[in-house]
């Protein structure tokens, strides 16, 4: 006999309406709380998780999903939560975007895997062509596909080192680049990502980033001069293989450099023969109100690392860049068994089509207006809201002690927990743990978004 949790989850799914002809599940786009959070089925599943899954794999919410669509996640107890997380900026086009679902189903009927390095297939090539077209710059480009953001960043470093014949990699304060050994060395935050996992890869150097809220009024050009002075003194321009930066930092707190910071870094790289790498893993694919965050200032990276929103929820990542740099590694030097899996490639092509056909770049800018206007209204009445920043559907609020700039991580945790209990998925981040981040699917309705923001702001009370 199936376990009780399976029966409960099946009953929830069976209760959902199905669209005529297609039979697809539809989830009403509204918040519904049928139980306390978590409900009994999720609680039972969490007990199983604790007995079966390694303790190091944490979860933000104590609920188990059985469905998701648009701006709503359905849990195993029938609760419908408003999604302001998008699986950490992954389901940009929605958790079940129709074009993505159809494309994956069609590919599933053809084949699931052959390994592109053994018997290649058109989907991989088509994704590479699309990324060569869409990423910043009109120069000749090449693309290689991988599985995760960390893999993309690590391969970007490999490519840059091969091309330059140098070893040093420069990264920045508050950076997050992944969980592999090299990308952990590149990541700034110790807890929980790095603690106990060293020693880490060598030849990684850290410079100060432009952090307007905490920079004492430094302009982008002044912050760049500060960072480049550190690089020149600690590393030397002739030794740098790559400068790697998130155009808007993710886990570090959605830190958006002051205008002029990124262009100055790119110019320094050109002058010194270093490769400028934009880690657009979280900020890419319409998330920031531009197709890529670098587009806002017209910055053209030598290499761009992408993942997350690239494939509508399937695991895929890429490095795209100047042909002469990308072609530097020897044949066989790049790849991986699952890199550019055919199902993920089909999903990526459909996700890109959805972004372009449904105007999601413009939609992200509308979402920015809604989020910032609501948060700015709250900020005028609450001096614990120290800073509101970000672009598009990638917005953050930094919480501080009243009337100061002292980080308030416990407040951020309490507000997020209160929102979770009221059926809103919201995430925290930041080096100090005091930032609430908003990453809704770009397909979320205005009504759902406004309701969720009201609940989050209400949690501050």
C-alpha cells in the first residue's frame, strides 16, 4: 500500500483542474492556505527527508511542492504559495511554460541522451547559435554547454587561462560563483558555503567591489580605481588571466555597482591582455530588464557565463565568448557527459522563444516599477529599510538596525519566516544575511505580486 504522503499528494494533484484538449494541469493564480505552514503531509515528508538526505542539504521552506505554474507553487497539502523566488532565478519564464513543456515532451519522444561528444545533435548547435546571437557584442563568438553555473564559471577560467597562458584570477568582495573547489575559492562568503571544505584552488585574488550603499559616496570610476590599484599591487596586470564579476551580485546581496565601474574594469582588461568574464548566471535572460545585465551600460565581456534562467528549469549552462578565446583549448579539452543534454537544449530554445515572443524583458521592467514603488513607500515609514536596489525582476531590500547602517540579519530572517507562514516564498541573501531578495517569475500577475509585497512589508511590523 502506498505511504500516506503519496496518497495525500495524489489527491491534491487530482483535485486540480485540467485544460480542455491538452489535459494539462492548471493552478488558479491566487494564494490559498488550507493548512498551517507546514501542513501534515509536508511535515511527514520532511521527516523522511531528514532520515534519508544528507544534513548538509538544507531547505528554505518546510513545504514540499507537487505542482507550480505562473506565480504559484502548490504544496503537498493543497496550499498555494506566491512565488517570489523562481527556484533562485531559474523559472524566469514560469515553472511550466507551455513552449518549454511542449519542446521537452517532443524531445523526450525522440531520445534523452547520446552525449554530444559521441554523437552530436542539432539542439546543442541551435542553442549555441542562439547564445552567440543574444549575448553582448556583435563580434564572432563560440559557445560550449555545461550543466550548472559553477561548471560554466570554472570552464570560463579554464578557457581564459589557456588563451592567455596566465594563471591569476581576480574576483570581488561579496561574490558568489559556485560550490566546486575553484568556484568556492572565488566565492567570498564563508558560511555556509566554504566552512570546512578547504584547502581551495590557488591563484585566486580578491578586490573590493563597488557597493554604493556602503561605499561612502564613491562613484563607479572611483571604486574601479580603488579595485584596480589593489589588483596592480597584489597581482600585477601582466599576471592576470581573467577578471570575473557578476554585473549584479546574487548571493552577495544583489549589489549593483555604481555606473562606470564595470566599463572601467573591462577597459583595464583590454589594456592588460586579461579576459573580462561576466558571470550572468543569475542576472541573465531578461531577469534585470535587459536581456543581460551588462547591456545596460553597453559593456561587452570577452566571455559570458550563463545558467539558471537559460532553460526553464532544466539543468543547462554555457560559456559564450570571442571566437579566438573560446577556440584556444585543445580539442577534447571542454565537455562533459551531460553537458548540453538534448532535453535541456530543447527547453532552452523554447525558453528563449518565450522571452522574445512574450516580451519578458519589458515585463521585467514593469515588475521593477511595482516592487520598488511598494518598497519605497515602506522605506519612507521605516528606517530599518536601509537600501533598495537591483533591476527588473532582481530587486533587494537591505535591512539594518533603526537609524543606522548596521546589518540586521535576524530581522531579515524573521520577516522571511513570517512571509513563509502567510504563503509567500521569499529568499534572503547578502554577506551579512540581512537582505531580502525578490526574484518572481516574469510571468507573475501584477495582482499576485502586489499581494505578496504587502505580506512581506506587513512582516516588518
